[in-house]
C-alpha cells in the first residue's frame, strides 16, 4: 500500500528511497502550495529544519506557542478570518491538545488541520517515544479524526492541500502523520 492510503485506514505506508531535496524545504514549499498562511507550533527536533526556516519565510506567519493546547484556538481564529492555518506538533502533543480540538470539532464544527511527527515509529531509539506511538492512532480514532500517513516528501504538497479540502468539506479536524523522509532522523 502506498503513502497515499485513504484517510483513516491506518495502513502502513511504503517508504521510498530518500530524495535529494531536504524534508524542511519540501515542507515549506508544500505549505506555500496549499496556501497555508499561518503555522502554529511547539518546536521539536524531528522538524528542526522547518522550525529554523519558518520565522524568516515570506507569506507564512509562524506563531510559536508554549504548549499544544493553545494551537487549536490560533487555527480556529484563522479559519474564521478566512485564512488557512495549520497546527504542527509531535504526536505527544495530541494528548495536550485534545480538549480544545474536541471542543472546536464537536461544539462548533470547526475544521482544524494538524500535522504531527511520528515519535515511536519503527526504529525509534528513545524509550520515551514509544508510548507516543501507542496512543496516537487510538486517540485519533476515538476523536473520529481522519488521518493520513505521509512518508515521502513527494506526497507533501498534494496531501497538505487535500487535508484542507477534506477539513473544509467535512467541517471536521484532520491529521497528517509525518514519518519516513518527511522528518529528520530520529535522535
């Protein structure tokens, strides 16, 4: 099965050989392609190249926050202002952001787009990363949030744009799970 698996299938993507392009630059280009104007995040190491580039990126406002529970409010405000915005976090942040995501989704039908890095994927050398992976998919499924796993940088632009189309049409949050060549090596 390819990395373009349907939302919410939970199927494992097939990884392709690493590309010559950096994941960081590819991710920034994908944000521009999808017309994302605001990115809110708690920086983390698997997207370090993205976080180094965002503050100086023309056309994208970077809004750092102190914890993930602040992100849904930033993205909801942008949505009501007619601007595409994305939450960017490690999968552990899903637990922190659960209440505001749920409140915006169930009470107000606000489409929220989030991209999370997959800590705990196969090859994770850090003992503390594995529990993040064990609860990520069950948590998304419990909240009924559709998700798609992305493992190749060639899939980023179309997938990010499709996530916004899906969220807007369904009036519901969606999640992109970044792994493989879409993130920095596990450290």
